[in-house]
C-alpha cells in the first residue's frame, strides 16, 4: 500500500472527503516527523512506537577499491510494533 492508497482507505473508512483524508494523513506524518526531529518518541498503544536511535561513527570499506572510509555518526528513525499489531499480522 502506498500513500495514495492509504489516503483512499482512510477516506472510505472514516467517511471523509479525499481532500480531508489527505490533510489528516499528512498531518499525522508531519506530527510524527516533527516529534522525532525534536528528540521525542511517539507511542501509539496497541500499534507501536516510533523513536530515534543513534548510530555511532564507524569505519567502512569502499566495495570497489577496498579502501577504508569514515562513516559519520547519525540518527536513525526506528519503529517497534506493538503487541496488538503483531497479533493482527499473525
């Protein structure tokens, strides 16, 4: 399912106009992104939790030349599925 299909599904399930569903989906994504950018986590009971994980700097290797290169430290968004979501999938 891509974003357009998600918007259609939200529109049908909630009985919203497609434009309203688009604004709602975009608002949810923007809010989650802003919270993660600010260092917060977002926990949706029964669905899962979004968070940020720090990745340490490390030395990698160029696959073509085998030459070592430095990879900078970074932050990575992560998602951990909640029990209800895991149970729904299984």
